[in-house]
């Protein structure tokens, strides 16, 4: 809960490459305004590594679609050619009215 009674934004990060490990994940974990509720990547070893390195609970998933019930906002930290197909699918999964950042 944030000052003023508003809840933290439940954030998911899709894609766990270098920028997620060095920028997105540390920023999300250091913000009182954010509750990291989902971390997704197709590389299970990378997910386990980040989970151990940052002391994350059971928030990781190999399929980003599994995470959509747990988030208010997502960061698409994916290769450029995946932004559109994943963004469209997120829209179809009723993420309407929520914030997306495409990196």
C-alpha cells in the first residue's frame, strides 16, 4: 500500500535478457510503487538464475500468458520483432486499460 491508500502497481516483465537483469528488474524491485508479480522468459535457466540472484518468490513462468491474471502493467523487454505479436496477444487477453511499456 502506498501513501494515500493506493495499491502498488502489480508489474510483470516479459523477457529476461540483459536489459531486464541490469535495469528493469533492479528498478522494479527498488520501487515502493511497484509489486513485481510476474517474470517470464522462454529460457528456464535464465529465469532460475534471476530468481536466485534477486531472491524472487514463485513469480516466474515460461509462458507469459500465464502471468496476465497477476498484473496491472507489463514491460515487454523482448526483441523488436516480437513486440507486435506479443502486444496484440496481450490486447486480446483483455489487458485493455492497463499500461504497457515496450522496450
